C-alpha cells in the first residue's frame, strides 16, 4: 500500500490515503525523494502508525521552513502490513521504482533486518528510528539508527530488577519468533547473572499466541520475584492478563516493545504497576520534548506522541541534517555526512553516532499507573 505525501500540512493521515486513491502522485524531479516503510496495518500497527506520524510531522515542518537545498522533501510511504516478506518488497520498490535517496524504517528489528541487506547492497542509506537489535547496523556501513541498542537496554532492565525491584530470582518469557525478543532476553540474562541474580525459569512463546497459561503456570511454580517479558504489546497485554488470572502477583517488566496505548486498552488493570524501558517520556522536562508534544498533539487530534512517534520525528530530522551537511541529495554523500554526526539534538536526547552507526543515548523507565505511562527514571549510557 502506498501513501504519497508532499507537504500537505493540514491533512490528517487518512486523507493522505485518500489522495493516493484519487490518483494524486505529487512526484517530480524538483523534490528530494525519501522512502519510508512501516507497519501501518496488522498486528503491530501502532508501531508503524506512530513512527509514520512523527516522520510526517517532521517532513511538514521541514517543507514549511523551505525544504532542503532549494527543494521540497517528498515522503513516499509503504505499508508492510506487519507481514514477513512485505518489507523486502516495499524496499525494493522504493529503491528501484521510486528512486529514493534514503530510507526511513523500521520500528521492529525483524523487519529492519529484512530491509538492511537490500539497502546496503543498493548503497542507499537506511535509518531505523527504533530497532534496537545490534545486528541491524552490523549489516553494513549504509545502515544507521537513532536509538540505543539492546545490550544497553538489557543492562538497564537487569540493573533495574536488581537495584530497584530488589529481585534476586527472575523468570524470563521470550518470544522466539522475534529477533528483538531473543536478543533482549540474552543481554538481560548476562547482566542479571553478573549482578548475582538467578534466572529461575526460562520459557518461550510465539508472537501471536493467545494462550500463555501453560508457561505462566511453570513460571509461577518457580516462585520468581519478577518476570522479564521482552515482547511486543499485543502479546504482553494478554500475558499480563493471564498472569493475573493465575495469581502470579509479582512485577512483570520488559523493554520498549511494550509501548503502545493498546497495551493499556487490552491489559487494563492487569498491566497496572508493571514497568518497561523506552526511549523518551512525553511527561519529562525539556524544551524540545515540550515543543514536539505540542506540535504533534495539534497535528494529530490531541494524541500524546509515544516513543516511536518521537523517534520517527528524530529519524527524519537526523536525515535532513545529513542532507544539509552533504550539500547534495546523493546517497553516498548523505551516508558520509550521517556517519560524521557527533552531536545531534533530538527530541529523544542528544545523539552521537558511534563507529557502529548506533546512537549513544539514555533510556527511560516508565511504569503503568492509573491507566497511563508514568516516568520513573532516566538511565545514562
Ligand atoms: N526496539 C524494538 C525492536 O527493535 C521496537 C520498538 C521500539 C518498539 C520502540 C517500541 C518502541 O524491535
């Protein structure tokens, strides 16, 4: 599914689809074309919708301020429907047919890992807003991200379990279908062991499962002080509900994959009190955060931007900064400029690109309280 956008500042997201259906393309060589691939529909639709809205807002702001190098930026968006295989199709099309000079995407690590080899081979810079699995950028020197990586996130949550929750015995419940989940479980485990903690149970599920009671019963029997669930929100919400039904009354905690309003809508009181790490808190202090939250709310009907929205916005401005410093809309020059970024002031914090093209930056921990996400603490790298 294609959504084409060219500086239509006043239109809501649904209207961009309508424009496409009406056959409006808005292309032309007088623009700088940037591709975006996202899960706008399907199981992880809130990931793609949020990152897309953040990205769109950034493009609108850049174009309203005159664009780049005397041209407008054109965002060409493809929906991979959260389906394996669709990201490769989307990326091939954006590069071969649309001739984009750079690509923005994806949130989920598994889908970024599908896109990265294609971008690397085609020598088109790819910037993932939110994929935290280390392998994503290890694919090659054209692949970047504006978020931290899971060895850091796993360490943050292991230290949180040890120091804040005072947990000595933890169970881990991993989604074996997800590169993200498997990686985060591994890094958590390494640090928790280094903290002298004991992993009393390790159970698996498959993303999309509906019944987790067998594994949760085994977890309960191991009597942990807490359960680390490095999953995505749709599964996590059901896991929290079933854990509560089984009387597993210890803190559940996870990583950024928990972050979605849908977690609260499905999980309701079953997710209350639980914790996760993520990239930014909409209720934290800071001028850049405040301005972004206000602009996003104004643009998207009062909606509070989540981490994916903030990272989508940051990925677009990070690219724009690279194009400006490259002084040319050419993929190789943009790559070099992006790699040379030493300090970029983003909504989600100061970004320094390290030699692996990963952003070095802080994480925040949020808790579900009274049906909302509440800021708990910031953890520096
Ligand atoms: N970090 C997750 C991944 O790599 C994706 C994610 C990012 C989910 C931010 C929610 C918020 O798969």
